[in-house]
C-alpha cells in the first residue's frame, strides 16, 4: 500500500493506493474495526496526541470524521470519502471509529485492483454572508479564491431586480471581511452580473448580460489598486453577440479565456482577441449542449471548488476513464489515461489494509 498527499485549494487529500487485494493471512478479523466478516477492504488509521475523534453520519453511513483538540475545537475534518478501482468503478465506502482507531471500510466486491482511497482533510474556517445583510437567492453563484482574496457573486439585489453584483472579501489575521461591492457602470435590471467569475492577482473578470440586448453577454474587467477595485473595460464578443459568451471564464495574468474560445492579451491597456480556439474534432455529451462548450469546462487539474459550505461538482463528461490520483473529476479530454500507480516499499504510515479473506485469491509475499 502506498500513502500519498495532495495539497489543494480545499485542504489536504490523504490518499491510499492499494496495489492488490490484501491476503487473509495479514487481514485479521474484520470485527476488530467495527465491521463484519466478509465486508471487504479495511484501512486502519491511528490517532495520536490530544486529539479526539467522532464520526457523523448521513442516512446511516459514516461519511465524516471530526478531530477536536483538548478544548473541544474542531481542528480537522475527514470527509468526501471517495474510492475508485483501476477500471474507474466507484466503490461503496464508509468511515468507522473504534477505540481511537479510524477504519475506512471499502466494499471491494468485483473490484479491479489497484484501488485508490481518497478522503479529504479540511476544516471550516468561516461562513461568509452577503455584506448588506440580505439573504437573496443566488449568493455564491460565482465563486473564486486566491490567496487572501475571495470573490462571491449573486444574481439578485435587494429589490429582486436580477441586476447582480460581485462581492470582494479580504482576509487579514485569519478573518475574512467584506472589502467592496462591484457593479459594472452600465448594469441594469436583469444583467445577472457574476454568472461566471475569474481572478488573477489584481485583475478580476465577471460576466453579465448587456443592457438592452436580451441575453447577450459581456465580460467586465476590474483592476485593484491598493484596496480599491475600479472598472477597467467591458469586453464584447469579437463577432455577433451570443448568450453563451463567457459561459466559462479563466484569467491568468494578461491572458483571459472565455467560453466562446477567445484568448485575449492586453495591448496598451486594452483587451483584444489574439486567437480563436476550436476543438479539432467536435463532440457532444448528453445534456452538455454544443460540443465546443465542453472545452471551457474545468478539467481534472482543478479538482473542486468550495468556500465555506458551498460546493461545486463537475458536469458529466464524455470520457469513462478514471480520474488520476489526487483528482476526483474526470477529464474532458478525448483520451484519459488511467491512474499511474507505482509499486514501492511498504508505507511506514500507521494506516494498514486488511481484508476479510473473501473474494479473489491474492498472492502473499514476505516483507
């Protein structure tokens, strides 16, 4: 078994790759981990120090482990347990806690090894609400986090006019506080500012509907000077305006990628189109719309997106290949390699796999 870690925007993934089905001779009784004989793979993880653990469940299945310090404050949380075999099959799994030992139970019936076990380690830091104290529908529709800056958008205003806005939060001393509300100068009722949002350094881009143009959209660029954001430019689709412009949005330094595949670079302070990107072989996925739009969906390199309790998951993809270790979303690419799993010395981690001894025979070796 190989233990690995991936540090992502949400926290740390402590993953385990089990190369082959554990032998019954090394397994022991499954009851020792709070389970039943014949239930499959079990990985045990010990807890040291002054931390105490508790498992919460939804629908009767353990799905979250909370670690608290001596004063009772939650310092870490194990959640989003995800297990997949070599063929990309998602395996049922749950968490259990017995006498200070955490056990990850995996139903590996019919599984093809290697098996990747991937829980997420994180802790909720703060709950962010609308700065104006309202509770309008759509807050957090667009969400981006970079360093000590977070931006959340919403569709509606206090009058329910669907104008929308982007709210910038800044973190200082571990605490997030509202910094500024951003509304484009020409925004009107129904603009729905913040359908998508992207942030890179001191540049922020948000999409919204053009006034008086029905559903056609534009991308509004804001720049930060000190602690103040100012509107810099409104970017329109180079040709005929369409409702899908900006359906997806990415920003990296002076390069912006939007859903209509316009890649732009600022010249003398103005955004101009430099290239139109079209997929070499158009394809479509059921429920995903035109094939060309799929290329604007984040790939497996951006695992998930979440701030506080807000979660976003990837859309269904064309590919049926499994995700790589450290990523739970499948790629939109036409060819997706299976996880690269390398054998190596037995892990020194306190985590160890066990099996009930049932199922496919396995090969034992002396370590």
